[in-house]
C-alpha cells in the first residue's frame, strides 16, 4: 500500500484490512512534503507488517517484488495516474500482476471529474457511498471510459460504539470542533472560528469545548496549513477559557467522549453521524463549494454558532445518511462485501491485462506528460533520467545521510510555508 499523507495512510491501511482481513500489509510512504511523521502514524492507530519511505520510482520497482496480490494506491489523483502508467510499463510481459485498487479518503466535494479521470485505469475504484458510486460511473460513462471498476463500499474508519449521553457527574457535556488544515484558508476566517468556539465555552461554563487538531506545529497533512490554530490561539484576545483547549489523538477516541461535533466540512462529521453523535456543519462562513459544506445540503446538519449557542441542535435526515453510506440500509460490516468479492475474483484470474488509463499521450497530450513528469516519469511510463530507483545495494550509511538531508529540507519547507510566506504576503499588502 502506497500512501502520501497521514489521512491517506489511515484510509489506505484500514481499507487494506477491510479488503483482505488477516493478509500481510507492506506499507510504503511516498517521500514528499506531506510524508507523515511517526507520531502521526501512531495517532492513526493502524500498523503495517513493514514500513518504508520511497520515491515513486522506488515504489514502482518494489511493487513487483515480492509478487504482491494487491497494490492499493492511497494517493492524490496525479500520483495514482503516474503509478498506473509506470506500472503498466513495468509489468509488460509479466505472467501475473497485482490487482490495483484506489479511491478517496472522504467526502468528494471538488475536482470530481479531474480526480476521477486521474484514477481511471485502476482495476477497482472504491466509492464510499451509493451517492459517490453513481457520480463516479456517470463521469466515466460520460467520456466513454469503462466504469466497471467502480465499486461501492463505505469509509473504512466508521465504527465505534453508538452515542449515549453520559451523566453529568461522569463527565461534562463535551463539544468538539473538528478543525481542518485548509478549510477555511484565511487567517481572519480561522480566527473567527476559534473565537466562536472560545465564546461558546464562555457562554456555557459547564461544558468542555475541545478543538481537535490534526497535526502539531512542524507536521504536515494532505493540505498545507499556513495559519495553525495553535499559533492563532496564542493571539486570541483573552486567550482560551479554562474549559476550552486544543487536543490531538485518534478521532474515534475523541468521539467516545463527544456530545456535539462541530465542523465546517471535515470527514469527521461522517464518523460522528455514523455513531449518531449530534453533528453541526457550520454555515457561518457561507455555504460554498470552496468550503465543502455544500456537500451537506439536505443532511439536516447545516447550522450556525449562533444557533448552537442558543441550544438548538441539528437533526440529521435518515435518507441523506443512507445515500452517503453513513447509516446504510445494510449492516456496516457488510459494506465491503462487494469490494472483497471483486478483488478476490481479479486475484484469482490467471492473467490480467495491463492497466489502461483513460488519459494517454493521445487523449491528453497537453496534460498527461506534465502529470507524469512531476512524479519523475516520461509519457511512456519510463523513469526520467536521474529519477530511476537506486540499485538495491546502496549503502546503509549513504541512505541514512540522505534521510537526514531530506528531513532537514522538509523542515525548512514547512518553516517557509508557515512562517516566511505569510510575512512576505503581508509585506506585499502594505
């Protein structure tokens, strides 16, 4: 399984265990700006039998040895497309090849056509709900591409015990604001949300208000976070009240003590809704595609901090939940049955044709070469000069030295994004 961030590691590893319970899982982390730290991987709570950080070319070489049955690509669309072309070339003439599986880590609210067509060519494209499966097939059929690989399942990290209010003598009523790295993006909007969470805590001193963060300073997730809430909290007038604090940890564990989940559009909302935790999707900053909260139209969850401060809780619509695969019309444990059957059927075949993506040098000559080049491959899937996988015998000392340099480079990049870039932008606005 190849993953390029902490959230995709979580989705990929859990999906792998759902598709093939008890199978060996070899994890590969794609080297880049969002490569998760050990702490982030530990927080996810999913372990692999082996774990290695690789380049795209190194993964292409590794995917053929040992002969894996399934390769799961838990990456952004461009990376999936590059791997499909690279593997199609690498596996040419092979007696057997792995089954290639990919999908999305959560709500698909932007770049639907772009992301899907970059994933086309995988043997299985997982859709997390009936709603997504219908949309995915419509996109593929709309360009005349085969849609038989689209397979409905569910988000692999749903679960946990159903919500039951705890007596106040056991713990305070707990409100959790699930923050996102890039939604919203602006400093002013993020300060507004932080101020409203703190204001809710002041208005309800008997409640605990937890601001659930995805990463600690210096760590990166799928998206760049230019204005970390940790930094903004230090500049909040009056600071955070005693009953409002920043927390980290596995979202499932946080939901175990949550009475109300508040977010702009985080996938955490689906986790909460699956467990029947009251869930609020904020409209304070508008209902906009850029925020992703438009995905929750019809859910019954859209509301504002003003309504929450006044004690008005949203109530989820059962029909919407069913279409989103959250409160499915069959037991959650059965949600992966179709995907398991399809993967098992493909693995059992004597021979599979090479991956055949919709994008080729003929269908997208002005787009595909740049996508592949970003990952070190030529239009025919061949590694570009200087980007091929190093020989297996490279010394451990040299490898360790390169790892230290890469770590320093990533740290400098993160410092530049979070500290230097905002200062330069402010200077430009003077």
